[in-house]
């Protein structure tokens, strides 16, 4: 699978999907992951699956809405989140994206290619294993110093999640909850976000693209306890919490704050 195939799919998405922003909040089904499916989710997924099928490769697509879809008998795994930030999209909030990750094995550590497309402003993020991370054709890197300029987070269960994040949030200069994990991770890879945290278990297609983007840009990616996630099997189930930092110093600082130690 070549990055240009994913970028060609991205061009199709940018022509059609922005027109559906703020479209009906009517639920048209339930995705394989158990979440609600909106019109915009289904439209994006159909475009992505058709584009991947046109590649002529043997693929096993694992997508939030359709579940597992085998092309030409199945093969290399493709993790797809058609619209990450669906609630933002149907509400008219301009922060949502498409995330696609190519896996040449069965675990997070086997992710070899990642593509995240901001469906509002057209920003394209991609990474190839061993070749770095790019934003709109320019190579990018994560934050280099240990200042907590901006901490972003996801709160799937606000009463529990936010409470656990208070020490980290309180130690930062600014905080944001944008509502799109893949975009949070993409902008962290560019140095715009210092740390991203998600205390509740996330599914692999939610963070798979972001994992490679961050790693190739110089960042650190673990669970909330600081344990590596490379051996986690990719699939539809929720699997791990996330703590992602621009560099090792930031990560150590975040772990100290979360553990209650003095930063």
C-alpha cells in the first residue's frame, strides 16, 4: 500500500464530506464498534472502502462502522475511522477527520503507514515507518522542551475521566478537549500539543494512525500507567488508555503529575 493511494482517497473525501457538515443528527445505524452511525460516517466509509478496493490489493479492512471487510479474500490489515469526531461533524463544530492505518501484522507495533486528513481545512498528515512524519509535504517534529504549553484530553466518561486528569490539567498552561483523538495526536506530532491523555480504553482504529505519526515525529506513546502498547492486538474492541507526549521529558513530567508526585 502506497501513501499516494491514501492521499487520492483523501481528495475524494474533501470533495464530498465537508458538504455534510452539520447534516442530520439522525442515527442511520449502529457501527460494528457499537457507536451510533450518522449519515456522514456512512458516506465517508463508503468512499474509503471503494477507494481501497480500487487499489487491487488483498486487504482486510477493519472499520468503525462496517466492521471487518475482506477485499479479494483478505490480506494486509487496514484500520479505518471514517469520521473521528462524528459528534463535532453533525453538530457543525469544525474539528473532525478521517484516519487510516496500514498494519503489516496483528499488533499496534506492526503499523507501517498512517494517514490522517483534517476534513475541515484539508491538512494532510502521514507517516511511513522509518521515514518520518509529514504535514502537507513538510516534515514535522514533536515539541522539544518540557513545558506543558497545551494538554489535550478525551473524556468518554467525564465524571471519572476528568477527575483522574485533574493533576495533569492543573499543571498545564492551557487545556483543550477537542473531541477527535486522531486529530489531537496529529497536531501533537506537529508540536502544537504537548500532551494528550485518554483515561478510558480506546479502540485501535481511534489511535492507530496517530500512533505512527507521533512515534515517527519523535514522541512517546504509552498507556496512562506508562506501559508500552506495541503488543496490543488491533481490532474493534476497546483496548487501552492513552498517554502521549512530545518527548521523554514531557512524558516523565506527566506521569509524575498523574501519580501525585511533585513535578
